[in-house]
C-alpha cells in the first residue's frame, strides 16, 4: 500500500509510527488531543532488562533493546533532542528468599548478559544495559516538527475523535473532509480503540509518579526494589510507579504520595523533599504483549497499542512493523502480537 495514513493519538505509539512513516516517505497526518492524558507524558521511560517479582529478562529484550537504542539515536539526530540516557541500575532484593532465587538464577546464567554472578553486591545486583528514554522530549519535539510541516491536527481534549467521526468504506477512511487510505489508532487508554476493538480483553492500570528534591545519589543512578528511583541532575529524582489494576482515573492521591515519598527515602538512603506528582493509565492485554494489526471487519482500520508498562522498549520495533505494513499491504503482522490472537 502506498498510503496516506491517519494516525490517531500522538503518544509514544503515534509518535514513533509517524517518525518511521516520515523517513520511509509515506504520507501521513497525526491527529492529537494533546498530551494531558498520555501515559507517555507521565512514564519514566525506563528500559530495564531484568523485571518482575520473579526476576526474569524482559520479553525479547535482547532483540528489542538494540532496535530501540538505534531508533532513539536516529530520532535524537532528527529532532535535536537527547532521548536515550544510560543508567547505572542496581536492583535490590527484598528478602532472603528473593536473594536465594536471584543467586540461583545468576549461577544458572539465566539473566546474562544483563546480570551475572559477578554483578552481585551487598544488597542486590547491578543490571547492565538499563536506560531511560525522555518520552516528553520525544513527544514535544515531534509535535513541533509536524506542526511546522502541517502534519499535525490538534484537537481540544474534549474534541477527541469519536467512532462516529470516522467513515469507513472498502477504499478509504474519511475524517471530516479528509480522506485516507488507512487509520491507525494509537490512542493508548483512550476510548476510541477500546470501543472499535472492543472484542479485545483490554485491562487498565493506573500509575502515579512523584518527583523529589534533595536526592543524594549522583545523576544517572537508578535503584529499584519493587518501586524504582531515577536520580537526575541537581539532586532531583523521580520515583514510581504505583500500579492499581482496573483504575483509569487521573486523580492524584495522598496515599500514593506518602508511599512514593517513603520509597524514595528508602532507595535514596536519606530524607528527600516531595515535588510534583502525576498520574497516567496503562493499557494492556492479559498476555502482556502489545497489539498491532488490522481490524477483522474494517480492513482500513488498524491498531498500535496495549504497550503496558514497557512501551519504551517495544514501540520502536512495532513502529517499523507498522511502517512495513503501510508500504506493503500483503505484509503480515507477527502472529503473537496480532489482533486475532485474542489476547490469551
Ligand atoms: C505511571 C506510569 C509509569 C510508566 N513507566 C514506564 C516506564 O518506565 N517505561 C516504559 O517503557 N513504560 C512505562 N509506562 C508505560 C508507557 O507509558 C506506555 O507503554 C506508553 O507510553 C503508551 O503509549 P501510547 O502511545 O500507547 O499511549 P499514550 O501515551 O497514552 O498516548 C495516547 C495518546 O492518544 C491521544 N488520544 C486518545 N484518544 C484519542 C482520540 N479519540 N482522538 C485523538 N487523540 C486521542 C491521547 O490524548 C494521548 O495523547 C508507564 C506508564 C505509567 C502510567
């Protein structure tokens, strides 16, 4: 398909897709209801190769991380903003049982090359290859670029595209007076994709983050023990994130603030001062894998979503998968990420 593509939503998914289409010379328009509700605005953008309470390598991290690193470097050069920030990450175990589990895994080589028996220190394990990606900088710089080039249509939050605003036919998708060969929904936890792809068993999880001041750790250091803390310049740090299943509101709670402040002090090893708090909503499927592909009955409607807690790692590769589908309509999406897998 040599297409004109409508990208709905300019979070991480919509932004990475737009950048890949632009470089490939595919015509596109991004329609954005702003970033106020974007998970990508709140996210720390942490890429952590060893995750989960059972200490496992992030799914496909060995394959996805080099693609992510190369893509963010390319986009940094294109947009003139620094996106990829390497981290010295130490993950602490929470108790002796967890320590025993980790030591067994390290001895078996399960976490190599990101952690090995040589990475163990007094309280945990140094994890190689961690980084944080500056997602707000990526979104802001891409929006500016597309604004200047007439590629961005900006809507008020309450003016979000609704299903009834899109007209589908076998040949095209129409929105207002504009006609497109395809529309790709990159709407995160917004209603549109959840409605049009309502047969997928999506789940939401609210997350809150806290900025702190007075952190004694050097910039570029990160510590994780369930919650993680990323130290920035001048004693600033970010700590997060809470995880509340089945919540999709953006309210800031006093409980989350108190918990994150206590965690920040534990991880920083001393008193810190609470700063700004923020909240966002993650969207995921039960198998915790993203979804990319076409709607089963509306062939010109696609989805790029359910990025869960690992969008920074997955989105660059998935944007390439979508770019290839936009260039060649016969291209198939990976079965395990496809709409038809049913999310089981
Ligand atoms: C607290 C928190 C911490 C996180 N930390 C990390 C982390 O450290 N590392 C990591 O990899 N991931 C993290 N994540 C997850 C990460 O944020 C997501 O995986 C990713 O940002 C989702 O990107 P997205 O583009 O799918 O959705 P979003 O970023 O939510 O973007 C969707 C966009 O679409 C717009 N939109 C929605 N509906 C419409 C419509 N109808 N019309 C027009 N526009 C519309 C919205 O306004 C929004 O701007 C975190 C998430 C949260 C909430």
